[in-house]
C-alpha cells in the first residue's frame, strides 16, 4: 500500500538483524525516489536534527525483490 499511495519517505522501526554496527545509530527508511522506481531498499539516515533530507543516496542497509520479502524479514513501519 505504501508504494501505491506514497507522498513521503516512510520510516521504519530498527530491525535488530540489520540495524547494528555501522547502522546502529541510523533511522531506517525507504527513499521516496526508490518508491517511485519500485525499488525495495531500506536505507539509513544518521539520527539527529537536519540529517533527514531524502536524497535517495544514503547507504543501503538491506534490499529486497518485493515488499513481501521486506516485511517477512521483520521490517515494521514506524508509526
């Protein structure tokens, strides 16, 4: 659904399987640019004020072939 009606880059709760080491202090999200291009990349943005302009060029934490694969790997939207 987020890929059909997206108007912003959705944020996700940290996934303990992936949000560690260099990604431990990052906010996981899907870039709006990736949504438009139907790419299922979870990217990381450093936590802190002013760090979140969505450039679509942030480091990729994980990538998937489908939204179902992404959800099955444990990612949850951050409400």
